[in-house]
């Protein structure tokens, strides 16, 4: 019973870390998509590359800017949760 609780708690924390890490990229993708969709609706331009290229550029920029935060979050999760479980602590 205790092993199951420990497993599910570790999985819950891992999923929460994944949500926190992905939040900046997903937020920027949503905002860029909304802005581009608004521009497309106002100008009646329906070009596929107009949606893909700017959104990809925004995502790449935010990914580059938030890599430190993502790395720190993952390292903290592994140091605080996973490594002690592997070491038996």
C-alpha cells in the first residue's frame, strides 16, 4: 500500500512539473495563434505559412528564453524526488 502511494505521488509531482514546464510555450503558442487568426480574419488572407512560421518562431524564442527555467525545474524534481527513491532514501 505504501509503495502505491509513493508511486502515485511521484507520478503526480512529475505530471505537475511537466505542466509547469510546458506552460510558457503553450501560452505563447495560444497567444500567437489568436493574434495570427485575428490578422487573418481582418485581412481575409488564408495562407498556411502565415500561421505556421510566426508561431514556430515565437515558440522557438520562448523555448530558448525559458530553457534555464525548464532545466532547473527538472533537475530540482530529479534531485528532490527521483534520486532519493533510486538511492533508497
